[in-house]
C-alpha cells in the first residue's frame, strides 16, 4: 500500500510539472506528417511507424487509444522531439512576372510531450496525456517577386503579392485526462476528453484584404488564441496472449474562433475528427508486429476544406479555405527484444495527400505533402523502473504543382515541396 501511494504521489508531481512546462515549450513548434497531424504519439510509437492503437507499452494512451491504459504499467513518460522540416515554393510561367522561388525559414522545432498511467485497481486505470496534436509553420521571404510586378509602384513582394514576409503558424496543444475500465480480464473500454488550446498567426497576406468580409482581420495581427474540446473513445481486446485488437474514435475538437483572423477563416478552425483500428501480434518470443489504419476527416472542417476558388468573401461560412480532402493513413511497425534490456524498432507510414493540384497556390502557406515515412527506434532499460527510448523518422520529399490561382493575375504554375526529419528521446519511469 505504501508503494502505491508513493507511485501516485510521484505521478501527481510529474503531471503538475508537465502542465507547467509543456505549454511553455510548445509554442512555436509545428510537427506534422499525416496532413497536419502527427504520425504517432510517444517515442516508442514513432519508432514503429506511428502504430499504437493495439499496443499497451507506453503512457500516451490519451492520444491514441485510451482503452489500452488498462493493460499498461503504472508509469510516467517524458519526451522531446527535434523536428526539421524543409519547405519550399515557387512560381513559373506567369505572364506578369509574378515568378520566383522561396524557401521557408524556421528549420528546427522542439516539441515536448507527457504521458502517464496509474493503475487504481484490477479493473480501473487513469492517466493524463499532454501533447501537441500537430501544426503548420511557414516563413517565406518578402522579396521573392521583383518590385513593380505586383502593381504599379509595388515594392518587392512575397509569392502571394503581399508586402513583407509570408507565412502562418498554427500550434495545437491538447490535455487529455484518461480513464480505462476492464469489462473482462481481456477486454477494456476507455475515454479521454480532449481539452485543446491553439494559437495562430498569419502575415504577408495584404493582397487578400480586399477580398474579405473583415479586411482588418486578415493578416499581421500577431498570435490569436482559441480553445476547444472533444472526446476520444476506444476499445481494446486481447484476443489471445499473442493477438490484440484496438479501435478508437475522436470527435472533432470544436473550437472558438480566432477573433483576430475573423476575416480569413470560414468559421472556427476545428480539429478534424478521426477514427482508427489496429492489430498487434507476437508471432515468436520477443517480436511484436503492429499495423494501424486511420481516417482523418479534414474534409469535414470548412476552414480547411472549402475550395480556395470560392467566390464568397474570405471570413464567411462559404469563403475560401485550403481545399483539403480527408485522408487515409496506413502504418506498420515491428519491435524486437534483442536482450532483456534492449528493444529495437522499425516502421513505415503512408498517408494520402490532402492537397490536390488545383489548390496549390493557397497551400504555399501549408504544404502538408509528406506521404511516405520510415522510422527506427530503440529502448534501453537503464534500471528495472527506468527506460530510455529514442527514435528517428525520415519523411521523404514530396512535391506538387498546379495552376496559379486566378486571384493572382497572369496565370502560370505554382510548385510546393516538403521534406522532414525528426529525432526524439523519452524517459519512462515505472512505479
């Protein structure tokens, strides 16, 4: 009993530290590989291609499948990612000379995360997960197009013909208290309310203020904040000691508007709902194979999904968005225990592209093009109660070209490209 109380106390202290430090460190971070969602949550998951819906080894259950918490050890996970995206955009063949090439600055981001699980009794487990849901970050130079080409007397301009640097920043932090209950010794249900705060800024969009219902709230307003929430539910079934299945669904995270950018978005910037299913098998001692499927409903959020070609004013319910489509995501991973203390991992992740060639121009701001990723990872047991995990992910470069939006005169072809690398490290304390 003394041991349980000690573990609960340490979990409480760790949770308090996470609630203080993670929101401080998170702003300015934007890690996105499946659209603008993360490809997985937790360093162990990342090392296995982002799989995790039917896995129980970790404390990030509130971000993946809350039902798995019933089968996890009492523990605290503290993780940090270093994320390096390479984003570029260009335009060619524009009759009015609105051509140029630009590379986004801001090439290193640090993203923290926290997860915990506490076994209350034989049936009930609770926990807390604090994580970055995903994000977007671009920062292009303001002198890509030569002076005079965006209009008589116009200074050198960015790729969207606005003055000054061009870019956006979107960061979403989620706090997810988790509860999981064993209905039977091999089957559990879980729930994790998702409490979100997000921040957004945009700059360099001065060319579009005349197209907005609120021209003073389109660009260069600094950071605007929004809060929202939803819920994730899940089920986990240990079919046999060697086969497990998982299901999870997250509602949209309904958000308050970004008031400072009410002239830009078509309604609130809600987080899309998503659902997933996973399987994990242990064909031989020491080996785990996992596969997940996920559907992310980007097409269900007007601010993301509305066509950039909409003739309605910016900032109205039918106004232009990014034209994103819902996507399917497929993940596979493997983990093998080389020794009692060392486990190695590898994985692959493939997702659909939410952006079509018809919508390239607006997505210069958000070139979420990555579709194929490979990952490796490892965990070393420093002591029976302390683990160190590492992971590396390479997201292969993907590019897309399409006709320049008619909102910019002279036609032409726009090109966007994205490549990403990330490394992560985490420490787990088991009680």
